[in-house]
């Protein structure tokens, strides 16, 4: 039976029965199409809350709008005018984020001193955005002191020194409380290890100061160790924050995923940003169980100075890459890939760069170049 069937089988599997094999295009084998099967309705446009913010915020969020429109991304924006000197985040903005579950924002200026609460902190606490994620990596074609850097900083976002618990005990004496809880420490550690596991990362480093703050940072370390024991395939180590700072600027390629309490994470992320090209290229986001807010990853300079605003030369790269993170979060990976590829191509070509990257381009010129580079 098998011998009699052989001629028939040969005819069935002949070249005419199948599409031709992919041919090389420009010396590169054409990519085989992979079918993505969304759930019914996944392709419907998604509403996203947009907060332009202060300083350079309207410039860089405007760039995001233009690029999204140019590539016909399945998102549309609900825009709200919010500024850092407001006493609170307007309830309508909170309602919009709760409804849409996703927000992208420019920087909100936080007044120094004066007892004015940070609206960034208000958003994180109100929406329980407990994990801040900043991706610090070298961009192709951008020369920096260190190469091979690919660090993800995951920072606890709701407690620690940012708890906002301060009072004046007696005139001239202020007490500021650092709060560390088992619950928050465990869930940020779980998030870090889960991120490492799902993204094929090899190592998680816990950053601490438990040699001095033995109870507070000691509790954070204890929680990280307990979670680490459940992920035997991921290497785990610990580093005191001052040593970490030195190691970060001398040998940053040793780090993979870093998990930190609130204040240390802010310092580590901004330091890592400086190592790979500055705050203008660092994407980031804040995520909780139900909601996510995407913004420039490193806080230093996220509002910019007046000269940059007046000359309209703010760097939109960081927020464009953050919006690519947002598209992946919304399960639109092909749009995220297109955007990320276009941004990296523009940076690598070097013709259109803002002043912080050694160029003279305006925000609009960089935006136009990204749009022109979209596949």
C-alpha cells in the first residue's frame, strides 16, 4: 500500500502544491509570515488618556500624536489639561484613566518646597501604580562611554521616602518617615522576577542600604530573598546602593534587572540614563494591577528648561519609545515594532538629532524624520 501511494504523495507535495519558497531580498532571506490571531474585537481602536503636562510636555506628546496618526495606530486620545502647580489631579482625569486603563503623559512640574504635593505621586497612589519600569539601553549609532548596556530598573512606586509623611516636631526640627511594608516589598519583588522570567532575563539585583537601615531595608531584602527562592532559573544578587552607584558608572554591563525601593530607584534610573545617552532617550512606565501610565523614564529634565521650550527643540525620542511600550501593553505588537524601529533608525542615521544628542534639530524635524522612516 505504501509503495502504491508513493507516486500520489509525490504529486501532492510537488512544488505546484505549495507557494514558492521565500527568495532572498537584497541578500536577506524574506521573513516568513507569522499569523497573529487576536481575540474578536482586539483590533478595535483603544481610548488612551493623554496629559500633555508642563514645559516640553506638549511638544513631545504632540510628536506622539503625529506619529500615531501617521501609522494609523489603533488608538485615540482623550486629552486633559493638567499642570504641576494644581492642588490635586482633577477627578475627571482620574475617571478617564480608570475608564481607559491606559494613560500617556508629559512631565508635570513639581514645585520645590512650599508644601505642594507632587501630582505624579498623587497619580501613582490614587491608581496604585506600584511598579515603575525604566529601560536603559544603548541605541545603535549613539556613541557613549559604555557599550553593551541593557538595564531594566524596576522601582517600588508607592512608599519608602516618597510616602509623604512629614511634620515639624518643634520649630526647626522636621521628621520625615520612611515606610517599608512586607506587602509592597513582596509585590515589587514578584513583579521584577516575573518580568525577568517572561522577558528571558538572566539576573535580578536588589539594591538596598540594609547595612544602616537594618529594619526597613532589611524587610525589603527579606522579601526579595523569599521571592527569589521561587525562581531558581534566575540569578539573584544584592548590592548596597552606594556600591551600586559606583559599579553602575564603572561597569554597567554587569546589570540586567534591578529592583529597588522608591528613592534608590529614582537615583539609579537617572544615573543609568546618563550612562547610555541621557534622559531624552529613556522610555518608562508606571503599572499597577489595573492601570498603566507611560511617560519619559528618567525624571531629571522631563520638563526641560525655558530655552528648549522656546526653541521647540525638546527630544521626543524617550516619549516615542514609551508610546511603543504602551502599544505592546495594549497588545498591538506590530505597531510597537514599527515605531521602535523607525525611532532607532533616525537616531542611528544621526541626521536628525536634538541638542542633547549632539545635533541641532527641532522636535518637529525629529518627528518628521521618524514618520518618514516608518515601514
